[in-house]
């Protein structure tokens, strides 16, 4: 395969370095500077939450003008918006899960804000709506009916699909954090919901490497499964050191073999030939100086391309012969030697 990959990241990936245990350590970058960094590093797309584009409380009468200003900034730099994701997890009304809340008014808020995110998406030029069900779960099982919650999630997806007949919904699955345990935590769970929606053809997934690791699953297998369904519409590549908090480390910096497997699956499938993005969701180390607190993005992209080259050097005939002979020890050594630059 010779896919020409397109890359994206979100403005939050150029951040101030605050974490739950400490304050910011770097100044805030202006939005325009973040876009300039994207161009300089060779990225083509920008990922957005709805309030990355315009304030969540901006009056409807001012939306089109405000979104248009952001779109012009993208157009002037040859960038596009990859998707819009309604940020449903930070408002006080969403403390108990906006879509699966026991409170009907809070569920209405979630849907109204998400419809507004759809409007933003169409104004800025994308049809993709990413849904991270961040607080759709429970801290204590008895506080919600799980079966009812799944129905609420289906109703929410259907309402958005019916609100705009051109959009696509991409579920971004994660097993935990910020909730103790989250509903629809894996690719298989969300794909099952996709087939229950009013339009399965417009229902798919975005797979993040670290989220798969947190679920104890292999990201490449999750990607392959979604590809088998023709529903892998975006990826968030990063890395993760074990079953800890969501670390969003630079891609390939923890487990190079695991990273290679993801690239290998994407390469073999011709991922990106239809324009789908290779998205990054990575954080700069908290110790990184402001002046170079973009290298995590550059490094992730470079590692991806290096692994693409490795994948393209692996001889399919040699792999086939070793596989036919069931000489998996030799096959493993072959892959490791490629990763070590010995082949």
C-alpha cells in the first residue's frame, strides 16, 4: 500500500501542562499560533470540541459569524476541521452523565448542546461528530438502570442522526475515567449500538490507542475489528504505560511493537485512502519548555512514518512462508529485526 496519510490534532494537545496534582507550567498559546504549528509540522486537519470553536454560551444569532471567522483561519492556512465533539462532561448539569442522567432536563441539555455542535460542524465544513461518552456510566451501580441508560444512548444517537441527515457519529470508547466504569466501553460495545441506530451506515467509531490499553485490549485488534465492519473512521494514536490513568503519551514511545502492529494493520487495510485522518491525541511532558512543547506531536508523526517504512519493508512472501510453516518464532524475530533496523 502507498497511502498518503493525513494528520490531525486538537488545540488541547498544545496545552499548559496542568494536571490533577499541579497547576499550569507553561503560558497559553494563542489559537492562531496553534494553527501555525500545525502547518509547520505538516498536519492537515484540526480536531475540535464545540467550545474550541466558539464559546458554549454564545447566542445563536452570533454563531454563524463566529464560526466563519474560525473557518477563515483554517482556510487561510490550508487546514480543515476533522470533526466536532460536543464537550458534554464539564458543565455542572452533566455531573451524573448528560445522556444517561436520571434527570430529563439534563438529558435535554445534552441533546440541545449536541444539536448545536452539529450546526457548528456544518458551518465549519465537516460532517463528523465525535461522541466520547465521558460521564455515561456510574460510580455506584444501583443509582442507574443500565438497560435504561443504553436506551437513552440510542435515543441520543438517533436524535442527532435525524437532526441532520448528512452527519456521521463516531463513538470514542473508553472503559473508565472520569467515571468509575463507563457504558459502551469498547469498540465491540459501541459497534453493537451502531447497528441499532436509525442509520447504521452513518454510525461508526474513532479508536484511541490508550483507551484500548486501559480496557486490557490490543489497539491493533480493535482497529482491525472496526475495519472489518468498515466503520473505522478515525483514530487517535498515542501510547500508554499499563493500566493507569489515561496518559496520552507520544505514539510509540512506550511499546514500539504495539505501535508497529497498529501501523501494520492500517497499512494492510489501506486506511486513509478515503481521506480518513490519522489523529493524534498526545500530551507534552509537564517538564517540556514552552518553546518546544510541540515536539510530542512532531515525534509522534515521525515515529508513525518510520513504522510505515518498516511495515513496507516487511516482505509479504517471507511472512507467508514462515506462517505456512508455523515457524512463528522465526516470524517474531523477523519483525523484531525490522524494528531494530537489522533488516
